[in-house]
C-alpha cells in the first residue's frame, strides 16, 4: 500500500512538473511570437559632420580621435596668415574708396554751388554720376571686407556641441577643401534606439511604453521609453519606371515576411551618461508599462534577452 502511494505521488509530481513546464513553454512561445520585441535594434545618436567653410593648409589639429570635447572647443585651425592678408587688403580697399568718396562728394558739391553760370549742366551731372559710382564701389569694398572677416573667423573650426570626436582623418600640414568632411562629432545626450519591429506587432506599441534594452554580448539592461513609430518605409516591391509609373514585382512569395518598421526609443537620463557606441546592436522588449519605474525583468523577458546571443 505504501509503495502504491509513493508511486502515485511520484507520478503526480511528474505530471505537475510537466504541466508547469508546458505552461512556461507556451507562455514563452506566445511572448516570443506575439509580444512587441525584436533582436534587430541599433544604438543611434545625432552626428554632426564637421566640414570647414574655407580652404587651405591645416595649421593645427589640437584634438585626438575619439576625444570628448566641449562646445566651442577648437578642433582645427586653417591657414590664418593667408586670410589675415586678404582681410588687410580688403580693409585697404575700403579706406581708399572712403577717401575717394569724400573727394568726389566735395567736387560734386562745389559744382552744384557754382551752377550753370560757371560750367555746363552736363559737367554738373557727370560729377554726380561719378560720386554715385564711387559710392557703389565703396559698398562693394565694404562687403568684400566683411566677407574677409567672416573667412578669417571660420579659419578656426570649433565644436558646435558637447560630444565625441570620431573618425578624425586629417592632420596638420594637409590641404583641406571647403565643404569636405574632416571629422564627425557624436553629440552628448543624443543617444537613442531604433528598434526595427515587425509590422504585426505595431498595434501593441504606444508612445510612452516602457522598454528594456540589452546590448549584444552584455548582461547589462538599459531602460527607455517609446517616442514614436516611423511614418513610412521603402516599398521594395514597387519602383518607378522612366515615366514615373509604378513597376510592381509579380513574383510574390507564398510566405510573406512581415515588414520591419523603425520605432524610436529614448534612453533614460541615467543610461545617457554611459551609452553604448552608435551603430551597435541590441535586443529590445516593450513591457507596455507606461511610466513604470525600473525593476527586475521577468524570467520570460530574460529568456528573450538571452535569445539574442543565438542569433
């Protein structure tokens, strides 16, 4: 009798364990297939392409690759002696035309006072025309001087914001052209996540939803909030022909893959202080808890985070 009870107990325990395991597997499968999550997410940040507004030899590059810089810090200095000389020449032209305008103004005034009794009306009109021409030349010289001042100011390239200098590929002594990108600046406190969610899961995502982010190869969990869903993506099945009409691909697969749509996620302020590099990948799970505080992830969520490791 005792053996029968022991055997029955063992069978009951086994059945309960199997049932619980089946429930856990079913919940994990349902979460995996239906819940808003993705392994295809990228850390992103606002990047400023730094390009000089003047051309010339690089005199100094006082920063290093991947250095953190403050707003207004000098990144490079370009051929200042050349632009200083250009400004000096422009200022000399302005001084010359100022003197010339004063001289022609006195001459025109004197002829007007003398009147037609001393000279012809044509000579009087001609002096007025000369004065107007010289004044225009003075205005042009002033504009050239102001442009030379602006060029001289822009020989010093400064950081437009706090951030990290990256991909620095220029050095002192090189010639750099106006408009050519010399370095990228990754702005501080501008990091966010672009999670490429399947279109079948978008109905479960709302602005303000809380999100858990796990970078690839890391046990660290970052937190964020859904900011927005992209308003449109490229349609790869339709392209315009030479006349602008749509060309639709007629070879459609029997099994249609869900389109991926970018979802923008803002990192919490604490995680902005130590973000991962822009371009790195992560797993994103939308917990649908608006305004929730940080807390430990559920076992199912943890399982989904780990699935990222197995690609």
